[in-house]
C-alpha cells in the first residue's frame, strides 16, 4: 500500500468515520465518564483487528489499541470528552439541545475519530507489507481536566514508543510548534467551626474567611512571579446561608508557568499562603492534588513530517454551503475576538486569512517561538517520546474554543475535517514506520533537547483520577 493508496483507504472510510464522529457529537460525555464514546471507538478498532486493553491507569474510559508487531512503535493520541454547559444544535443561534447539557466545544468528537481512522488505514499498510512495526492508538479521556494522559504516563503507557502524533480541531490547518504552560490543578479545603453569624459569631471560625484570605494573598503574590505565570481560582464550595458561619469551604486553583520547575515553586508558595490563611482564621486546611502536566515540546523532525502531510492532504474540501454557515457563526463572535486572533498571525498570513470565515488551505508552521498560556497533557507525552501535533481547520476563523459556535461547527461542516486529519496522522505515521533515518533523527533531537530520563510524573503517589471533577 503506497501513501496515495493509504489516503484512498481513508477516503473510502469517510462516511463511516463521519458517522462515528456524528454519534459522539450527539452523545457528548464529560471527562472520565465517556462510556459510550470510548466503547464506540473501541468497537471500531476491534472490528479492524486491533488488540485493545481497556481500563488503563485506573480509568475505565482509557484504552490502548495495538496492531502489528515489534519495532518501531508509533503512537496516535485520541480524545473524546465534551465540555459542560455547551449543548448546542447545528444553528447560528444559541440553541441548546439539552439545557445545561454538555457539548463538544473543543471538537473531541472529531479528534478521537480521526485518530481511529488513521490507525485503521495503517493496519492495512502493515498487512500489505509496506511498513513494519506496531501502530498504537491511545484512547485518552478527560483532556479538559488535564487528567487522562498524565495518569496514563504515570502508569508507563507511553514509555516504549518511538514517537507519538496527535492533532486538535481549530481554525487553521498547521503544525503546532510553540510551547505551552505546565500546570498543577489542586484544591484547598478549609475546616472551621459553624455558628450563628448573628447570634454567636464569636463561637465560629469561618472557612470561607480562610478562602478569601488565601485568595487575597495570591493576588499580592502575582506581582512577584514571571509575566507568563498564571494562577486562576474558583470557589466550588463557599458555605450556605449568610447567617451561618461556614464550617467548610473549598477553593480550586490552577497554577501555570512555562516550566515544571516554576510551577512547582509557585505551588509551594501557594501552599504557604494556604497555611497562613488557616493560621489567621484558626481553621485547618487540607490539599487535594488533582493533576499536573508538563509544558509541550514539539519535535522538529516529527513536526516537519506532519507539515509535509498537511500540505499533501489539504485543503479540507469545504463547499459554498459550509462557508455560508461558517460566516453565519462567525458573525456571532465579537469583532475584537476575531481581531485578537488575527493579531497572532504573521503579517503575510493575516493578509490571506483576514475576511475569510473558513480558511481551509494548509498553513506552513509559523509559531516556533510562541509561548501559549494554555496547557495540555500532550506535554507529558512530549517529554517521554518525540512528539508532534497539529491543528486542522474545523471551525470559523477567530472563533474561540469552548464556545457554542464551535459545537455547531463540529456537528456540521467540521465533520469534513475528520478524513483530512486522519490522512495527516496516517501519512506521518507511515513515514516514520517506513523511514528509519527520519525516526532516528527524531530520537536524536529528542535526546539532545530533553533526554530519556527527564520525565518525572508530577502526580503524588496517592493521587487518583478525580472522577468527581467535571471541568478544569
């Protein structure tokens, strides 16, 4: 099976892949609870002859599927969790299918499906004798809470890979070369003493006061961390009625920075502030570490192969009706949000993209020096094995992720991005399986920049997947 035949195999499966992506879109499930979505993808892989292990790393919806034998072992990462509160029909008006229900506002219905499509096509290439080695698809749950890959990494799921590839829906089709922020996600729960806030406040010790003092301390901390560091918090439990001194209160923090080292330093400072707040309020504080992840490091060799295949496979075949609906969705996005997105682009690329609602053409890598302030647990994989990832244009230019407009796009014209992304993943994996020199070069770059012993899990030994947490 040649590369062109590999792409033809994916084209032949396009209707099946589209149906799977549509099924996931119609049954959105939150992280660590993606039972139907994971089962649908597992069934497709088992039907294709893959050996599948489920329940990886103590997560029922995490799985690893393998086809082939021996080295090299190339991994394809897939995700399939949805976001809370983003239920949306295929409409240019805000129209939830289910009030307050979940929706695929990050396109993971497309994400996991494209990876499965690539894996199935590659199995045929292995059978045909065109390439040798093992294709491994990783079903990674709970990306939105940055849980799945980090816990899978702690369990050693990625340790024997020679390289890994992944993608993400977006508004341009291009490799991702820039770095991301490392992160820790943790909660602090304060325990005080309940009392009548009007009749006997002196008898109480307010856990909410402790949370508020902690947050105030963090506000003063911000001046003394790097410009790229971030601390965000929410109060999931602040007490009940105003006339009852809260005996318990919880604050949830994300700590982000460009490196794991800075995240750890800032987290230690955060812990000091929590202890000080407890001391000031005569309460007790306990910590729950939910998850943590590394910064992403793009492997140049793998990313170049991805670009070559984006250029070959593109553009995504959108038609006039797709562009018309994309324009209707884009019109609901604030102009300043679109302008902010365009400002991120090099001038020549901005000139091409500006005024387009749907930009389907391949875009050469441009963000090599960019430090994004978001986080992804693909970063952990990139510290374990040479890793590359890319975006594919499946929603309107300038539309923010985690929005109802993205949900609408991913249930309509965005479905055409599945076959495109599958081709890029399959093509780059095919190249790595077939070209020992390119694979060796990827490993050499990885060893020079990171080293095989650099990764240490950010998770404490007693940390368990947070099944009760639905959004990060």
